C-alpha cells in the first residue's frame, strides 16, 4: 500500500491481520541475507527491495539475521515479518506522507537460539547478496572468535563461519554490500574476514576463495530514520487503520551509492525501479558531497544558530539570516569545490535544504553540537582548506562558522547550572578552559595556531591556512563586542550574493 498526500491524513486500510494472511504478493526467493533487523535497514534496504519487487517483478526476498544476542527477530516473527514504513517530510517543494507495508522480508533467524538454521542460510542456492548494518563498531576484528563458537560473537566472525559453510557446500561466493557508516566499509569487512580465516587456520583454498569468488563493495547510505514513533503511535495507528508494533518512520530522501558490481546490478537492479541508487566506480566523491554539504552545513550553522537564541534546525531554516548564512557557505564556499558534476551537487544541496526543513523532525541543535571539534575537523575544515588553496584568501562564511564554534565553546559550561552543556573529549574541553577569559584575538590564536592546543583540536596548527586565523579572530572579536546576531548581520550584509 502506498498513500501520498500533501496535507490530508493517511486513509485507513484493512486490518493488519488480514494483510498478514494475504501471502500472494510475498517473494518466494530468498536472494538477500541481511545482518541487522533495526530501524534503518527496514526503512532503507527492505523498503527499496519491496518497491523494486512491485515495479520490476523481481521476486527478491530478504532473510534477516539477528546479529547480537538481544534483538527483534521475535517481534518480526510475531507480525509474519511484515511492518509499515512511513516516509514523511518535504520533497520537491511539498509536504509528503507515504506509508508502505513492506513485504520483502520473508524470514528471520536468531543464530543465538538456532545456530544450525543460521548455517543453513549458507546453503541457499538462491542467495546472492548480503547486506548489513551492525553499527559503526560492528565491522571490527577482535581476535576473540573461535571456529566452534555457536555463534561467533563478532559480525565478521559470523560472516567467516557462514562463508566456510557455503564453500564446503561447493556453492558460489556472495556479494557483500555493508551499510555501516565507516570509511571503505566493504574493504574493512573483507580485511576482517580474511584475518578471521587466517586466525582459524582454515584451508588455503578457502582463503583464496574468499578473495577470488566473493565481492566486498564499499557503499554510502543516506536517509534519516527516526524509527518507532513512540509518542505518536496511537495516533498513527488510527490513521493507518491497524496496529503495527514495528512501525518505522523515516524521511522521504534516500541515497544508496554502491561500488560498481555487475553481479549486484543483475541480482538487484534497484536503479531500474527509479530508486535513489547509484552504482559508481568510486564511492568517495559521493561521501565528500554528503559530509561537506549535509553534515558540513549542519556543523557550520548550528553554533551561530544556538547563540542567536534558536533551538532546532527547523528554527534555523525559518530564520532568514541563519538561512542566508548557510546559503553563503554552501553556494560560495563548499559546492564549487566538490569533485562531482555541479548539477548533481546543486540538486543534492537543494535536497539538503528540504531535509533541514522537514516539519516532522524536531532536530535539536544541542544534539548536533555534541563532539563538535571532531565533526568540524572532518566536515568543515577540508572545505576551508581547498577554498584557500584555490583562492588564496579565507572563506568568509566558513571562517565565521569557526568563530561561532569558538564562541560557543568559550561561553559554555560543563557542569554549572544555567549554561548550555559542552560535551566533547576531555583534552579538547581543557584547551577551551585554558583559553577562556582572555581577549578574543588571544583565544583564537591560542586555539588555532599554538601547540599543543591546535594539535589536540585540529591535528596541527592552522597557521598554514593563509589569512584564516586573522579572519576568525576578527569575527570572534565582533561576536564578543556586538553579540552573535549583530555580528552575523555584518557578514551577510557584506557578502555580494
């Protein structure tokens, strides 16, 4: 079922029990094994496969593996592996609400309760693709797994054991498309599996098969999934017309960039169903686009927004001056220097703005400011670096964003009542504590140019960035003298855009 409306509530449907009883449109071929049954994979991968099944007649089913001892397999089984995904937000200039009962999941396995059933998945002739989302810490070699564990504790350990069972059965290798949010996630999984096989002293022929017959694709995933709407559940059940204990809420925007693979595209041609899937030789440019535009825009504007008295991203987007500040950073200082087609970059930036405007997501600024130093270093500093390299002068908006970050940290308190909290690594907070109370220009130099603070905060002195420290110091002085809003007005009035 798909229902879309600009403003009207979702109409009711038949009782969920009747939907469960209707199995005619359920896939019969388990071509995908999925490690993880959480909100993200259900509202992203399972939703995409369900749409592709409907539009292309693929008959691709998903079997879910519970990757940790405590999970949701029982809850899935109780609903015959059916659940509703509700997408809501802004898309193409209008508010959208779209509900779909996802039918692509056709089975679920808990290896902690039935390890033999887990191993039997390896002997499935239809199996071609493995997807996963086991958190950022899931793809890690621990050295603690044993071949005879039932099951091995780590995700790579489970994968290695599964592949050994498949190799022993004489079946072809698989294509892995991990969705964990780490750099080169496919490469990382491959390395962990090879280390585990070597640790277990498995046959050289198997270790060669791991490399030559299996693919480990790097991917990038992007969709905000808020998950089960606990506070709204009763209201949404009424709108839907049935009770769904696994109701999963997400934004309409989605993007899955997958390292090019003929095997994956043949088995699961999601892009042919009009889904937001890109097969690319190199995922890295798309990661830079996401990190510098989406994450970078968040990090660049939130400190100024909060010090202007705003509490949420939505409020920032409704404030003309903050919105203009973000536009200056995106359009003048970030977008022109991304290594992708500029039409694609602009389309993505327009989608970013709509995502920030999502009226259903109350994204608190203080949650975004957690651990801002590492975020700024990864998301914003590279854009500053390349701008100065290309132009020989500092980027005005991004320099101001650094000044607003410094002002936020210099004025926050960790423990005192009445002040907003600062949550970051202790060494980073100690640097700001030491700089607090001095003149703004002295604080800027101490935090950006002088060791050891700059080594702790930025991985080295930023004096190498021509004119940047002076620009930040000037902005920090203006913020201190005029206040954040007045200082920001000076910046936005001065820019010719």
